[in-house]
């Protein structure tokens, strides 16, 4: 009992500190400038998925530390440094402030994964990308030349907003032949990577204050994208056997979420796959509680044993599922081609946002993709690629056998999701690894609750086998060094 109370207190203090740090970071990075009003306690609690009391305590601490001040009935404001306060005469200050205020977003913009990827390192295990050496680059270059011969005006025009109609027709045929999914080309939207598809969904289908279910852990940029919309994220645990459907039904009944963002096949970061029976049951729940299921199928074709179950989209008869399929990972990452499938009601809400965003994905990349992807040579290549990736996964697992780290071996995808012993401080490990040219993803940024402090994601797909051996050897050494 005593231990639980101490543990709970410790957890609360940690949460309070994370709110405190988020505000300080926001001020340092210019999100809030001097004399700006901070988000209300309610809004901040929703944004960080914590109790309002936790936010209140963090604000009080900021107040005590002189970082913010409070105005009666108005809320908390960033304190002015003495120089800024002296500079600003009341009138000129008000003018510049109001202009500045309107030009800025009210929300935190962050992309924690790309912050890590931006660092140039020799041992790259943070990017879930495939080693360029494993892709048929010469063959792709030949296709590029042929596409220019076939479509001499390809650079002289726009694509339609939804995407090239020939490509969409071929993809509709592909979905039918490969998975028995009936989808009309009008129900397909070509996007610039799946990342854009998630962004378009987050901007078109949810609004401030809506509830959104999200896996815990999940693809870190998805958290950052939904946080931008100021929704309340409700985490759903994902385990090797899939979800806890009772938990999901409870959340759907009590919180009425607008959508559930899922990555159900060789999930990023865990590699887990949601089984068929849960797919059928979850589609029924979505219909009953009118919750849109967004299935992000980036790794569907990267399997090592049996192919994965059919997508949720296959089981949906009422139009509650949006299917996102990226070909970016294994076809040609540089083309950034993905397709989003949705029934007309949802599609009609998404297309205007795509139009506002970029007026359509470039026609050139769509045409190259179309001719390259459906060629028999590429389809044969994918079979070989699976074997090469499985070997790299096995190599990484073998090297890690010497440690007491724990993971579940994934049946596909590009990552290992690893739990480190409690005495390894992952923040310190990352700091020292980056200093020694090694990158990985800390588990915390994959957690909508910002905790999972003892987990890391290692991608085995990008670096060569030789680099993999050296990178893992060094990583283990550094982890030993940072043990407390
Ligand atoms: C689950 C998930 N969704 C989306 C993406 C982004 O993919 P794309 O390269 O197609 O934008 C990734 C990339 O790692 C991913 O893992």
C-alpha cells in the first residue's frame, strides 16, 4: 500500500514536471513570447492528456519560479524579461502583439522523430527505411527514361487533385485482384506519402476538443499531427495478441471518439499484428459507435512468413474504414507515393484539404510509380527483398542475444521494439549515442502518454550488415556505461 502511494506520487510529480517542461520548451522555441497568454488549464490538460490538477500544479510552479504571472480572471501569462518590458510602450506593444498573435498558431508544432533523423550519423537505426542498396535502382532509372518518352508533357501539367486517373484505375484493379477489395477509382486519393494522408485526415475529420483513439505505443509523427489539432488522445494498448476490445468498446461508449488511428499490421514501433477476429469485431464496434477507423498499412507487404490478414477495409460495409497504403518504403521511397481509400462521404471531406495542401501529388512521380510498380520485375524483387530484410532482422536479434534486453520477434516490418532494463536511462543513452554517431528512437516519443521511458525502437533495415554489427556492438557498450 505504502509502495503504491509513493509510486503514484512519483508518477504525478513526473507528469507535473513534463507539463512544466513543455511550457518552458514552448517559451524557448517561441511558441509563446513574453506577455503571451498560456493555454487554459483545461486546454493544456487535454493537449497533454493529463488531469487538470496536474496542469494547475505545474502552472503554480512556473509562477513561483517567476516564468509566468497570473492576471485575475484572465489566466496565466509569460513573464516579461526586464528589457522587453522596458522597450514596449503600452500602445506600440499592443499593436505588434496583436499582429504577431494572429500570425502564429495557437498549438504546439513539433516533429520529434524528424528532430532525431536530422542528425547525420554513421549508424542509422532510427529511420524505418530500407537500405537503398537493396532496391533495384538501375531498373528504376530505366523506367524514368521510358516515362519521359511515353508522356513528353508530363512536366507541363498538373495531376488532378485526387491523382492520375490511370494510376487510380490500376490500383483499384490491384486491390481487387490481390485482396478481393472492391473499390472504385473515385474512392482512391493519391497522396505524397502516408504521412500526408494522416495529416489530411487529422485536418479534415477532427476538430478542437474531439476525442481520438490512438495505439500505445504508435508512430510518433501521428501523435504530433493529432496534437496539432488539439484533440484529446485516448490511448489504446497494443500487445502481441492485438487490442483489448473491451477497453476499446468502453472508450467508444463513454468518450464517443471521432476516429481511431491504427497501424494494425507489423505495427510501428512494436511489429505486432491485429488478428482477423479482432478486425471483424472492431469494424462492428466502429459501426455501432460511429467511430471512423483509420488503418495505416505501411508494412503490409513486408512480411517474413505468412502474408498478414486482410485489411479492415475488406470487412467494412458501412463506410467507416479509411485505408492508407504506402508504397514508399519498399518500392521507391523517393517517389513518396501512397494511396488513401475511403467511401465517398469521407472522401468528399478529405479532397478539399488535399487541394488546399498541394493541389495534387506531382504527375511525374505518379507516372513513374505506375509503370514501375506494376512491372513483373518489381513484384519479383519484393519477394527477394523480404528475404534480405528477414536476414537483417535475424542478424540484429543474434547480436542482441548477449544482452538482457527484451523484445517480441516481429513477423514483418522494419523495427525491433525493445525493453531495456530499468537501470538504463534512455535519454542519456540517446545523448551519448548521438555523440558517437548512433541513432535510435526513444520509446517515449512513441507513447501518447509520453512515458515508456525504458523502451527503444531499433530499425534493422537501413544500415548495411557490417554497420549493423558495429552499431549494435557500440550501442551495447554505451548502454553498459550509462547504467545507474
Ligand atoms: C506507421 C507509419 N505511417 C506512416 C509512415 C510514413 O510513411 P510515408 O513514407 O509513406 O510518408 C510511416 C513511416 O515510417 C509509418 O511507419
